[in-house]
């Protein structure tokens, strides 16, 4: 099929583009190389795709109708996979307006482009952050998600809601995927696993917030890609347009202190820790209920955190990882 993939130069986007091209899909990647982290890192993310048959890169911004028109014209997509967004809970607290512009207005622009170009299918990358301060653990897709804890979370929940409106009014077939703390090769350098690995390896102190008991449902990137591809294919088989929400997680929690222990063990180095107060907007615990995604997508994560951290550190120590 023909796929327009926004955010293609990012961590998850570049992995998804490789997977789709490997199975014979035609992918037009769309990315604005936002300065949230260095352009050179994103360009390296695309190294395996450079010159590959079936992959084209269009540079542009999801907030620009003209840029999107160019990308849609080049792709003539059967499906749009919309990953492009500003990420991160703490940065969103510092810049909520910009997060709203990119994550909400940008998503609305993508929906308008789908309508203008006759595209009938959209896969939207949401986040476990949409589960709010009163969400029961494990998180289920039926949760109302009405009390988000950060501007980032609210923009992702808004994205789910406006894609539902497009489904309701325009019969757009929509699948929203709630990603749970994805990690693996090419992970963003600001995220905990990558940052802790880099600092511990360099003998520098890491900052931990709270008492180390907060926990996350970490998901190996290949497991996330498995679920995303399954969601794309489920849409292709659908006879009538639907609106679906699925969790894609590891379905297991790991505490912050346990995460640091795993990283330090894999590196063979003792961490130096500087303790800081808990940060506003952070969730105490995340955990995905995978009943629905398992039943509908056949989704089943395969990589446990112990194995995943060992794999990540191995990548970090490689020439590709050390350059990031």
C-alpha cells in the first residue's frame, strides 16, 4: 500500500518506515526536523532508508497546509500514519501554547488534508499520558481520560477527540494507538533510558525525581512497531469505517530505581544519583491492559525489560549509538 508517514525521521517513525518498506509498501516520509533535538540525529535515523526503493522524504511542517498538500500530492496515500508531534511532559509545561499549535492544530491540518485528498484511513499516534490523575491501573481503553496531568497529555487526548469527529462527520476510518514509554535503538536522547545510559557511561550524575518508586510500562520499539503494522493492516481489511483505540505497551511495570539498576549493570558502572523533588505532570505509574489490542490485533509484546536494556546498551556502545 501507499503510506504517508508524518514524523518519519523520528525514533518510532524511522523504525516504522523501515518495516513498511521491507515488506514492500511505498512510504513517503514527512518531517520538519524540529530543533527539539539535533537534526543530525534525525538524519542518521534515516540512513538505512536513504536511496531505498519505495521510500521518499518530503520536508515540511504539519501546521502548514501548503506543506501537507505537497506531501499528500507526492504520496497519493492509501493510509496516513500520523506520528509527528512535540513530545515530552515537562517541556509541554514550559511551552503549552506551542504544544497546542503542533499537536492539536497540526493534527487538524492533517485531517483537513485527508478530506481534501480523498484519504479514507488514518492511524494516529496517541500516548499513555492520556490516562489521567484518576485513571485506574491497569489502564484500559474504556477509561474516560478526562483529567490529563500535563499539557502534552491534553494535546494527545484532544487529538483522539478531533479524529473521532472526522470519523463521525466524514466517515474517516481512524485507529488511535496509545504508546507506552517506547525505547530501543535511536530513542530520543532526552528520554530517561537514553539519558541515564549516556550519563552513567560518562561517569556523570543522573537526576532522579521523587523517591525512585515511580514506575513505567516500558515497551521495546519492535513490539510497538508490530502493533502499529497490525493496526494498519486491520484498517485495510475493514469493510466499513471504524473508530478504534488500542493500548500498545509492555504490560509490566518497572520502577525508576530498578531501571537505573538494569542500566548500570549492563554498563558495568555504578551510578551517581542526585535526588530532586517530584515534578508536576509526571504520572506515578503506568501499566497497559492489552486485552483489547491482543484480541483485535494479535498484539503480544515479546521483549522483557531486562533483555531490552541489555540490547539498548549494546546499541549505545556501537558506532551508531555512540554517535547519537
